[in-house]
C-alpha cells in the first residue's frame, strides 16, 4: 500500500472498501478515554491511564488516532528510545517502539492500521530522530504479523513468555 502520509494536521483517506472515509491525526488529551476504551475492548494487554498520558505528553507526534464520522475507532501509541539496534547488532541507535495498536472490529480491513502505523513511523523518524522501529507481537497473531511484514518489519527475535498468559512474542523490527 503506497499512501502519501502527511505529518501535520488531520488527513482524510478512503478505506480499502472504496466507500468508507476515515481521518488519521495526532491524538489529543480529549481522545484518551476513547483510546483506553479501544485498548480494553480489543487487546488483552491493558495499561494504566497514566501510561497513555505519559506517551501522549512525551511523543505526541507519534501517538495517532483514526476517526470515522468523528468517532475514534483506532490508535497507535509509540515512543522513541535510545538503545541497542534490533537490526545492526552491537550498534546503539535511537529507535521507535510501537507500544500498542488497536482498531475496533467494525473498522477493520479498511487500511486504518496501515495508515496509522505509517504516520507513526514517519513521525518517529522526522520528529524524534529514530533510525529504526520495533514492536512485540503475539506469535499467534497472524493478521498483525502479516500487516507488519507488509510494512517492512522482519522477525528479529522471539521473547519466551512475554505476555501475561505465557504466550511468546515475536520481536519485529524495520529500518526507517
């Protein structure tokens, strides 16, 4: 999917179904209740409210939401860290971390997650100086793994027992 992603202001895009329009933009504090509701509804990994607030305050350009008809239906929460590269072993880098991605079931398969991920990744590079980005994903989450592979991510490791239920995670990384 080749989207021209803008980094300033809201961006209106057409869904893959050809009839549903959606908007991606930076999150605001007014969006946090919706973001937390989406997180609780669609993901087994939930974070305390302060965690969302902290990411929004520290990395606002890379905290992205999607709306359909003015209703928040998805989010990508990111941060940028300094540490060892997940791509070039032994090299210290600024790296983006996709912390959490959620899209309501009724808004899936429209390209929303792809558009939000692309904007968050571009923002981590342009505004925060990241040279690569990484994420963790359940080894059983085939749809998410497929999306990340389409965006250029590769599995670079496996983290045993990463999730609270004991499931392993793939560590996936992508150069920016």
